[in-house]
C-alpha cells in the first residue's frame, strides 16, 4: 500500500515541481510527473537510509517535491547539454 501512496504523492509532487520551476521542458507534463514519482521514490529511500522513515512509510510531500525539483533540474541540465553537443 505504501508504494501506491508513493505513486500518488509523486504525481502531485511532480505537478507542484512544475509549478515551482516554470519553463519549457522537452518532455512536457508527462515527463515532469514521472520525474515527480521518481523523486518521491528517491525521497522515500533516502529518508529510510537516514532513519526519517520506516520501511512501511511513504515519503513526505515536501521531501517528494524537493526530490522532484532536483530530478527535474538534472533532467533539464542533461537535455540542455545533449542539445549543445548535437
């Protein structure tokens, strides 16, 4: 059940990350929400490694938004570099 909550929180975190980091993304809304879901999983496992969450806990919403923003920034950086090389 915690994985389903992580997916839901990640979807919402991706939407909030998109609102906090406006701009054109090559993948659009779909990529941003997928990065939000990935950010939620990163936040969950990082939080478990640091002892903030138990194994049965989903990541917190703020941690998921921060994870999504970090992944979105990395994604934009990688896409920009790839476009500069081509």
